[in-house]
C-alpha cells in the first residue's frame, strides 16, 4: 500500500495508535473481569465452607458435608427444655439495658468478651446462617416468632444470625417499637455473646447481626 502524502502517513499513524489503545483497554478490562471472577469464587467457597459445604472432585459441583441424620443428645435435651418455657417467661419487655455492656446501642457484648468482637461482627467477618424478618408483626407476635427462631438456630447449631426489626418509618413518631424490644430480648438469651447493628448494606439501624456461643459451650 502506498501513501501519497505526509497527511496520509499521519492519518494511518493515528489509526494504528487508536487501535493499539483500544486493544490495551480491552486487555485491561478482561484482566479486571478475571480478577473479579477469582475474588467472587474465593468468597463463594469461603461462605460455603462456613455453612458446611465442601468442594467435590468435580470442580463444577459442591457437596454438603455429612450431617447427623438424627438430633444429637444435646440438641434433644435443649429442645425438651425449651418446650417447657413460654416466650413471655423468657423474654421480658422490662429488662434493664443498663445491666449490659453497650456502646451507644450499636454494639453489645457479654462481660469478658473482647470489645473488638461486635465490631468484627458488624464488618461481616461471620457468615449469616439464618435470617428473621419481623416486619409487620405486633410485639406479642414478634416475641413468639423470635423465640421459635432463636430456639431453632440453637438446636441446629447456627451461630451468626440476622434479625430484621425495621426502622419504624411507618410507625407512630417514626420510631420502631420492635427495635428496642428485640435488643432487650436478645440480651436476655444467655447463648448470645454479642450483637451489632447491621452495616448500612445489610440493614443498618433496621437490623441486628447476632452471634451465639459455640454449641455445647458453657
């Protein structure tokens, strides 16, 4: 191919530079997509591991780790004990929050628990294993549902829970009645060692992230 003038050469040079720039930009985007896919895959595997799911020999499939077919003796004993107690007996609305450690009601921890643990909980360092949404329930209804949810989680050995109580935008005065109630109830459960107000992306002031102690721990 021949070029009749210097202008032709400059035009071709610009075209080649633009193509090279476009190719480099596409290569950069492809690398970003690859890195994002790798990061997502690692996060997925970590989340599955927390839930007892392990990779199978086939990389495209996952299999659940073996679980007992029948409840353990400890789980049976706990279920029997809980069956004899009513939610109203266990979770009072009159609990004094000053009996517990707190930091502007964003965090809660039992005495002896590291102050850093609730903050780590809010950062999402534990995978949420079960979620309860109490939107639209009256206080007495919410207490019963809350108690059953907590009992089920304890029997199943779940540790990290999300409890959504709402922000109260539709309530009188714009205040969530359940927000304070749920905090009081959670603090009365001996198995709860800490909680944190959810991060903005996980519900913020409308939800709690709760951590239970290890199954069998005293």
